[in-house]
């Protein structure tokens, strides 16, 4: 039993990548793929967890392509830090931030303030998240009603997003060493076969004929198209975590049929997945270049920030900024390692903010990932927040109302 379609909190899922792998192991999956929306930020974290507990695993991402309706293409076996993948993630992040901010302003103008109802970074907020917030505020009875009332295409609150072309996404997946699979084809509006034919000509490898919400007739129809166009049938649950908007459970789309068994064997062979190497080539080819991508780094920093008390952020109107380059300064020496990694900025009327230097982390902590890297991020952020709280209280005097409170978070870190 395998599942090649699941999401972590690196996109719109609930659980961190490591927990997804733990659940895959508990469910008895013989192969799992993490396929977050338009990014592969959690793949290496999932891969290292898979390697540690012996869960067969391949990389993945779910890319949304330009089309007259929702069209998602899975990239399986991709290099998660290939420049094509990280560039696509940057484009999607900018597009999602713009869409979400404009949509929330539209709601606010209509007298519905949702800003305080969303408990995740703006770049990871999805329409289901906004719909859930509308339900909590009593604007509608359930998620389904929220979509039918507020998210009508061309309606008052509709904000279209810009997506990469179908051709470019197919090229990008191939460039990153992966194979393309058409996700939940039964959701396509219009002539699905025409789309399948077009994508097959562009190099489509597989089709998600077995899907958590597919009927038997839909599955049979797409199996016929798979055979007609020489595609490999796959299965996926589209798992987002427990009780996430009613999405089905891990492995629920699996059927013990020859075509799915053949696809599993092929994917394992292509990606070097064995009992001795559960994450296959993904780990092997990353041992030399072990540090995470900037997208993974950003997600980890967000996770650490969310764990800190809200009080720390009072007055930090510029927030936390991720700087891609390394920090260069005469004080950036081995005896002051924290100075290299982060920086608190007090700009008077210009605001206050904290910089985290991705380039510096890559040099100093290049072998760390996941929880180890989060621990270092937390250490640096707490160091910079101490400066912020001291400044907020006045002239670095360590005499502020939160002295006892922060003592349990910040120690002697220099």
C-alpha cells in the first residue's frame, strides 16, 4: 500500500514533514511521497526522517498550472533544491502573498475582518483556510457554503492568481530529474482527454487514476486514458493531516491491483529506494550538499517564531527578514558566531526588525537540518529578541518588565 500525494505544514497541511513520515510508517505505507503545493521545502526533512525510521520515500511537489480551471501536476522524484524548483517556489510565494493580501482587504472592506483569524504565515494561507475562518466567524455554516458564497469565479472576493504555463511546469519537472503525474484528473472541468493528450505530448509520465474522492467509474475512465496514452496509473489520498477540511486518510486511495504494484516498483527503481536506502538517491546525492534550501530555511524560521511568546513581537513592526547573503562585518569572527547569523535593527521611526542571514547559516551550520537547524535558529532569534526587549525597555539596561519572563528563554549565549 502506497500514497504519492500528501501535504505538510510547509504548504497547507497541518503536520510538519517529520510527523507525516511517522504517520506513513504507522499506516504501513510501502512508499510515500511528500507533495506540498508549489514547493519542496519539506522534502529533505521528510527524507532524513524516512531514512532514520526505515520508511520508503521519494521526493515530490504539486504544481498548479495555468488553465481554465484548477490544474495540478505532481512532480515525483525531483531534486528539491534544483534551481527550477526553487525559482517556481519563489514565483508562487509572491503570487500567493499578493492574492491573499488583496482578498483579505476585500473582505475587510465588506466588514469581515479575517486578519486575526488566520494562524499561519500569509504565504501559506489557502482558500480553505480563509473559508474555515469565515465559518469560525459565523459568516457561513460550513466550508462548502463558504466556497459557494464567497469564492465564486469572477465574484466580489475572487482574486485570480498567476501560474506557470503547463509547458513550463512539465519542463521544470524534467529539469529537476523528476516525472510528471496529472493529479486528481477527475476534478478537471471540460474535456479531460484533450488535456491528457496535450500533456502526454509534453512528456506526462503518469495519471492519478486512483484518488481519495474518485468514483469507480471515474477511476475506470482514467485507467482507459492511461492505457491509451501510455501513462502509469498512480494513487494518492491528498492527505493534509487529521481532520483537515474533511480530506481522506493516508493510503485510502490504494487498491491491490497489478497496475499500481507495477508503478510502485518502477518508482522505487528509478529513485534507488531499497530496504537499505529508504530515501534512495535523494539522500545519497545530498550528502555532500547537505544544507537546506532558502525556502526550507524560511519555513523553519517561521516555525520557530510561532513557538515564541507573542509578547516578544511587541514593537517589532518590521518582523523577521530572511537575507539570502552571508553577513559581512568586521565583528563577524569566530569568537562572536551569533553576530554572523543574525542582527537586530533599531531604525528609530524606520522601525525595528530582525535579520537572519541564510548565507551565514549555510557556512556555519551546513551539516544541520530539521530539528537541529531549528535549535540553532531558535538560539539566534532569542539572542536578537533579547536586544529587542532591552531596547524596547530603554537603553539596553536589562531593566524591563519582562526580565524574569525572558530569563527562561534566553541564557548566556555569547
